[in-house]
């Protein structure tokens, strides 16, 4: 097989040296050139014909955002953003993803301590990007109008169902589309594990809250599951759900990585299976690897509805594929019909109660 040709773009001479050194560890990747800003990047794309571009966003001259716009306009290529850990870095990274960037990795704050971890992430994402589809801006048709939210002056009703979502590469764009299609009176509670580093999930939750009618926030331990509210697991923490007398809640912990991830989708899904059983819906969406596949199987065995995103609508058909191949997905659904499916599955069934009431009945042996 031919090697994956990579162009490294960064205004830092150190990073233009370090990134190629990271990528040398994998013989299937070849760094064909480097560039110090967007102008040189566009010229070298024409000259060197790379398969994947790694791109710093904060550069003098033509910055990373303008560079992505030009790449997507001229000849779309997978772009992996190499982002800083700062709040400003997170903000511009999400803008880049919205413009069509494939994914991002964060620059190691301590190169000597985290070089190996960053290298492994970057290599894996370059390999995934080389064979992935490019989602151009506006392809998913998400609304740009500011959504109308329902007032929460009074306590919201208990949710009809719990919807647990696991997602990774391609997730920000997919979730923006999915959540923007759900109405403000959506009757289910939603908990999401998006593979994302610490420091990015809070801003991601705020961005989603601005783009959709549902209430979205980064989860905190003790947050109650509410109808019409979306809880995003913080980066570098695990999230579980727990049935409680005063209301069903989420619990965060700092346990070891699972499947190489924290947060891990499997951790969430296994707790959902144990606590909610047949009153849960678990959806595994676009992403690399197989995190969440076994957890989806646990939800299925517990009687819950299990959904995998279809191959043609995934940016990377890794996590859903693993679940489908193991027989854990009850339904395989394209992204554009998933919002309607979730709405249908979560419609309140009068007479049977919400998950809070049902859970109490189940625990009482009724």
C-alpha cells in the first residue's frame, strides 16, 4: 500500500520539527513537506499533493481558519487541527471543525511528558482521515437561526426515556445537526460522551446550547436527568447514571481509562444498562475504534433500544461498525432520520409513567 502523504503546517519551527518526528514512528506515514503559514500551505498542497494536512490555527499572515476555507473551496482535503489548550484555542478549534476540519489534537503542554500520547493520537487520526469522507460546511443543513427555548421557571417533568449517546471523530458536526432538529419539548433526557480532551467540553456544551432549543450543559456530579436537557461528559472524566429517590442523576469519576479513553462510552453505556434497562435508548455514532460497542451490547441485553449510525452518514465508521458486527445494534439509522427516530421512541406513553416512576415500580417488584 502507498504511504499516507502528510503536510505539516505550523508557524513554530519547533513544532515543524517535532510533528514529523512524531510521525516517523509509523512507517505507513510520510511527511512530504512543512509550511510556516497558510499561504505556503496552499502552494505546497498544489506541489506535493498530500493526503492529509496537519494545521496550526494561530499563525501570522494567512491564519488557520482562512487556510481551511481556501482548502475546502479549492480542493477539499482532510485537515487535522493541532490546537492549543487555551480557551481561545478551543474557540477557534470549534470554528475550524464547523468549516470542515476532520478532527483535532492538542499541542502537548509538556512535550517531554506527553509526546508519546500526542504522537499516538495524531497517527491514529491521520490514518482515519486518509480514508474518511470530508464533511463540507453546510452539508448537514444545521440551522443558523437562534433557537427558541422553553422557560424553566417551574420544575421540568421527569424524562420519558434516557437517551445515551457515544460519539467521537466527526461528532461535533453530527451533534450540532442532531440536537438542532430536536424540539424544545423533547420528552427524553440526553447524556453524551464525546471523545474530547479536558478544557474543550465546556465550550462545546455552550456552543451546542446556543445552536439548539434543548438546554445543554457540561455535566457535574449530581446533575438531575431532566426532560429536554442534554448533559455533556467533561473531558478527562468518566460519567455514569444513577437511580436516586430524589431524582435520577449523573455521577462523574476519575477512574482509569477504558478502551484507551476517558471519558469512555462503555462506562456510560454499562451504567445505563444496569440502572435503566428497558427504559433506555443507546446510540453509537461516528468515531474511530470500538469504544461503546460492548456497552451497547449490555444495553441490548438489558432490554433497551440500541442504535448504530449508518456507514454512509458517518465521517468514520469505526465505533458503529464494531457494534453492528457483534450483533449489538437493534437498528442502523442514518443521521438525517435519527432525530425523528429519537422523538418517536421518547414520546410519552400515558399510563405507564416516566422513567422515575417506572424505576420505583420496578424496584418495588411491581
